[in-house]
C-alpha cells in the first residue's frame, strides 16, 4: 500500500523556523514583530500568531504585555517520586517557596475515603498551596492527609517541605508513591494562581503516598505549568519473585 505524502501546515513550518531562530538568538532575545515575521515568511499575521502561541505554551518563548515576544530562558523544573517539591528544588539549586492558601479539617467524601482507605466522614487535613520556584508560581497543589494535624500551618511556614514536617513532627513517612499523570488545560482559577493564560497546558498529577505498612497517608492533586515542568521517574527491575 502506498503511503500518502504528508504536508505540514503553514503555521507549523513557521513555528519550527521560529524555534530555530530562538535557539540561535539565545535567552531573553527579542523577536521581530508579528508584522515583520509575516512579511519575512510570506504568510499572514494569524499564522505567525498561532506559531508563537504554541511556542509560548511549550516554554520556548514568552510574551510581555506592551513590550513584545522574547526567547524564554531555560527553566525546566522536575519532580521525582518519593521526594518532596522542596527536595527536588534544592537538588536543582533552585529557590523554592510556598504560598499557603489554606489548611483546614474536612470530612472525607466518598472519593477521598476510597483513595485513603478510610470511612466516609473521617476527619482529614486539607492543605492547599501554590508552589513557587525562583519567585515564579509553578504548581497548584491540594493535599489530603488522614486525621487532624495540630500546628501544621506554623510548621509548614517554618519548613516548606510537607514530607519533612510529617516525618519530623507527626511520625508519618512516605515509603511508596503511586503517581497518575495526565494533561489538562488551565481553567480561570489555575490561570489566576499560576499567572498564565486560561487554556494554557498543564500537567495534572495525582499522588497517593503509602507508609511502610502499605497504608495510604497522602492523596495529593497537583497541577504544574506545562512550560516550566518535567516529570522524572526512575525505575529498576526487581528480581524478587
């Protein structure tokens, strides 16, 4: 069977040309205006605008209102399994911080009860934060933990690592993690909290943390900016039957 020839859309060709231009220009270099680029590539400003929008979503370019479009600095951030956000930032020599949006005690609904292997109505501690890297919002995170945890907010303000605080002050350690990774687009609230455009790509991670006995002690929903984030997982073969 003869395969049909594939012709890349016009905007995609322009996008790849701009990607090469950005690579050659280097971080923070200013791109020509949309009008100039449209004339250069003999296309419409709409085509150029679509190409730029995708490169912004990928973190190759960034736009500043009233100033123009620039080559984005290389700022990928990753998280690993069985480590905290704070530990991952330190491993990459990045400054991490958290904006605590709220810590409260809530009853487990049916969904949370199933994830944490508790009865519906069981008291849970809900922790909602925006995670920040080098002064820039990177992730919106909501964690649910079994039981009331007195003094958690004060301790989190002193030590931004939830895992470290749980281990040191509450005797809760994460020995195993189950991560489910999906893609989504930013709604109005995520866009506001992460200072991105509504509809921008996000990576959604649900994590269930288990203790050494295999009991769930954490259920966390995190959304990360797609232009600033990588998920890193390393797995080794287990020879034990």
